[in-house]
C-alpha cells in the first residue's frame, strides 16, 4: 500500500470551506479512482497548516492518477484557499496496525 501526503498552508478563515469541498467533491472523485483505499485530513485551526493523506493499493495506482491529471484537478478546487503552494510526497506504507 502507498500513501500520498499533501501538506498545505490554508487560509485560517477558509478551513471549513476546505473541509466541505474535500468531503463533497474530492472524496467521491477519489472513490472512482482505481486502487483508492481511503483518505485522512488533518488540520491545525490555529496555524492553518493541514495535511491530506490518501491511501492507494499500489504505487502504480498512486502515480497513475497524477498522470491522468486527477490529482491536479483536485488541487485546483482549493487554489483560492491556499496561502502557500502545497507539497506532495509519496511513501510506501510499511506498518499499518
């Protein structure tokens, strides 16, 4: 299993809007992607810092939706909510308990 971590600085006053868009738009779109296994979103309301983690069955699944522009389309939904550009990282999940 692989995890894509996207960390971002969100405008503090836009955190609720970010959360609503993620739940209403990103999650349904992610569920339609091959190999999708789940999402987590973490936010610090005091600083605006946030992180989204999506889980993928294989590395190929995680990379394929970046190549298909799915990932970029999801980020575009939040462009006015970011106060800094997001950073993306991909990791293999080696322990899950």
